[in-house]
């Protein structure tokens, strides 16, 4: 059965991140994509220049409309903007209880534009994280949620994951892209189990939407996979291929998008 996967996130009109990246990822990985918009952004590959936030009540109306009619097998959550939206999303998920929830706590865009206000951080901790199957923060996001320094190495990542287990209990995929050096390891912590995913850092400017794409890939693959580590491993392979193939695209003058359909589009080299 083809999985129906819902993304709850903001829109990126340049197509590389947010709702657009999620829907491309769902389709590339054989899932049917649905979308609930939390915010409209004015952005491109060079950065975010404006945000219009959707009313929390209308976010809830969108979610209820989808769940009332469609079988939803997994949910990916991205940009939520403010505490009102966080609260409505949490209430809806408590009511509808989807099997898989992947939470990407989007806080700051690569351009430095804040995508989650300060008041919403505590709501994210208290209301949404307990509902998540998996959270996929980068190092600064995880450090902010735990009120801890940003780790500088693998040992620091393990320490942060241990604190996460004690504080939140939910499974964690801690992304190591902010570490320096040639490697970019990710740490999956599920209870007392730890899994390390190594990847060679690819030298490219096309990194727009990588976090959105990875969390969307996990959400699309969870209904198709035997367990969480298998879904994460497959999602990592997909993203690595999408980054490696990004130079086939010529999109924008800043940080370009990854190639979501690198496995499907036939191109002449």
C-alpha cells in the first residue's frame, strides 16, 4: 500500500526547502504527499526576506480536514513559527494520533532569519516533543532546546544525546553537519541504543533545504521500513545522493537546492 504522508510546515517559493522540498521528497520515495501550511515565506537561495504566518485556528482547520478524510500513515513537522501554532498542532496530533511523527525543530534559516519565536520554544519542549516518534535537530537547535553549549565533537554529541534522553525521552537524530572537518556524522539515539551514521562531507554550495529533505525522507520511509534505524539509514543514503547530484541543477545564485529527483530523472552527462 502506498503511504500517505503529511507535512506541516512553511512554504518556500524558490522550491528548495519547506513544504515544496517535503512534497518532492515524498514523491521521490514512493509516497503520496499532503501538506498543511503554517507560514508563507518570501525567500530564495540567498535568504529569507519576509514571513506571513497563518492563523493558528486555520492551521488546525487544515489538519482536521486532512485527517477527517485521508488515512495518514506518517507526519513530518517543520516550521511552526509561534506558540499558538505549536499548541494547535499538538492538540490535533493528540486527537488524531498518527503512528509516526517526525519533528524537525526549525528555528533559524541558513540566512540567520528566525523561523520560531522565543515563546514557542518552551511550547515545543512541553507539548510537541513528547508526541514525536523522532526529533531531527541540528547541533545548535538541540543545544537550544536543552539550554546547553553546542557540541564541538562526537563526544559532545553523545553527551547531548544522553541529556536529551533524560529530558525528553523521545528518539533523537542529532545531525553533525555543524562540526568542522571532513566527516559529518549523525547520531541516532533510541533509548539506550546509539547508531552512528558516517558520511563524507560533500563540497558544494547546494545545501538549501537539506534538513527539511532528511526529515521528510524519514517520514516517507518509516511506513516502508522494518524499524527506525533502517528508515534513517535509507533516508541518509537518499539525501547524500541528492546532494551529490545537486550540480545537475542551476537554481539561484546562493545556496542552491539538492536534487530531489536524482534517482528518477534521466539526464545526459
